[in-house]
C-alpha cells in the first residue's frame, strides 16, 4: 500500500515537474521573442551610431527625455527655401554604408512585408517628383531622417525614430522588451500609380481591400450605426495621446464572416512589425474582448473619386485611415494616410 502511494506521489510529482518544464519553456520562448526583437534593434542602433561623425551625432542623437521624441509627423517639413525643418539625421547626409545601417534599423523594427512597404513608400517620392504638377516640396527617397533617443542600456528606456514624408516609425525599448511601437504611420501618394514605369503599383493595398470588403458586407441596419456623412478630419499628429472618438459599430454585433474581415484588416496593420512582436502588440492593444472593437466609416459619393475614411477603436488601440486627397497628378481620392496608434498613450506614455 505504501509502495502504491509512493508511486502515485512520484507520478504526480513527475507530472508537475514536466508541466513546469513546459510552462518554463513557453516563458523562455516568449522572453526570447522579446529579447530577439529588442536585441536586434539595439545592435542595429549601436552599429549605426558608431558609424557617425561628431557632427552627424549632433543631429541624430537626443536624450530620451527630449520633447522631440514625441514630436512626430508625416508631412514634408521644410521652410520656404526648401530646407528641412524635421529633426534628425537625413539619409542624404549619410554615406552609402551609413544609409544601409539606417535601413538595418528599419529592418529590425519591421517584418519582411513591413520593410517592403517602407521601401515602397520611399520609392513613391520619385513618382511624385516625375508626376507632380507645380510641386513645391522636395521629393527624394533620401529625405528620411533617423533620430535616436537615449542609448541602448540594460534596464533603461531608450527609443528611436525613422521618419519622412508618409512614414513615421517610433519605438521605445526598455531592457529586453519593446514597450511601444506607436504611433506608426504609413502613407501612399499615389495610392495607385496610374502612369509610368510603376503603373498599376499599389503600395498599401491591404489598408483598402479589407475595409471595402467589410463595408460592402454591412446590412442597412449596420450601416446606420457605422456610417457618418462627414469625412473624418486628418489623422491627429504631433500629440503623445491619440484622440478619443465617438463609438461606431461594435464587432460583437458582426456575423462570423464580417468578424473575420475585421481580424484580417487589423492583422494587415500589425503585420508591419516583426511577426511575434506583432502578435503581442495586437494582443496588448486590442485586449481580451474583441467584441468591443468598433468600426466607423464615411464615404462621399458626391465627390470625384468617392473619397472615404474609416476608423477602428479598441480598448487601447486606434486605426485611422483616409483616402480623400488627390495624388500628385491631380487624380481625386488617390492618396492614402493610415496610422496604428495606442489610444491610451503612444511612445509608451501610459495613462
């Protein structure tokens, strides 16, 4: 009898031990994911920083506490003489090797798909240069800027930004964890290239295709809740907190097919980041209650090009999208702005 009891205790102990091993392995795997992403960023930033001259460092390096860290933007920033007013070190001022090191930073903060989108956005500057009528802004794929806030160090917060026309990537890292990847802005002008060597190119198709599919699937009753007759204002910029908006159509009231579209669209935005980090970021911002995500949109068929906007809101995330402006050649509603934000605090600034 004692022997049987000992065997049972041994089996239970073994099971608990094995369970502990599995849980510990899962924890290590999760930690490794955060570690890999943060370490990759730190390595890329250190290599880029080490390549800079003293004068270049003055432009690229800031303290983590500097107010410039939250001064994000996505429009061309220049004075009347076409000199840049955006802070940071411009790629135009870098050697070929330094440009590659800057892009290595971007690769550390994006997925393969996200990096392709980044390069596509930068490439559209050449399209604008060739097609824009009476252009007043500098159009160059080298007018993108690197800013580093603080230095990678164990236990300390630091961050970095890669930014230029239609692009703003902002990261905050603490120890071995990326604690914030918002605000994140991707834009495309033109949304669809209508002429030239790149004719037919769509740099951000996923931001439109899923949304249009969702809108088309809505019943008349659902449209009454989600639709607003006023196109949304421009995406909020230069603020550490995303704005609060009125509620729309909650995901909990959607049918299974519509819920799948919402999931696909949200994933299309989060997939701009490295895969494992993207899953954690989406889970953190959306929270456990998918049914509380709400959707709203506006569409103006009375205007050329049928301009439209949409918005998704979750417990702590916000997706904003606009296609209301003309492209560089004057084609209406062919100019995308899209942003992924933390509504309770971008840049790791929590309420």
